[in-house]
């Protein structure tokens, strides 16, 4: 949802550092579903990721972080993502 691609194809999200400043962060994702990514590397548990307004941000910009609230449709998409088996699971099931 909050990821963009650089001109060279790298997947990037914006995180909020300890000083409440925006910093770009390259990530590695294994798969996607609609507008969601399964992130395997680049973000640590507890880090704050900017999910709205990230197209207007510059590196080092001071931001005012707020908790994100999922809409009903986004919650449904998350449930569907968790239900669908991965390609590996599908192969193992057959």
C-alpha cells in the first residue's frame, strides 16, 4: 500500500525515524496482493511506515505521525490475503 518504485525498479517505503523525520527505505517483497505487499526485508518490527501522503514527502521532512486506521474494504482484503495459500503451499497441497 505504501510502497513505490524508484526509476531503477527498487521497491521503497517511507519510514519515520526517532526524530519524526521521513526517511526512504528500500525493501524486499516476495509477493503482492492487490495493493498489499508481503515484505521480507527492510522494515523492522515496530518501525513506523508512512501510508498516506508519502508522495508529497521529501527525505528528512518533519512529519506528525498518527496511527493508521484501516477501512472496511482494506480489512476484508487483509482477511482474503491471509486465507489464500502461497504458491509453495498450493504446490505442496497437490
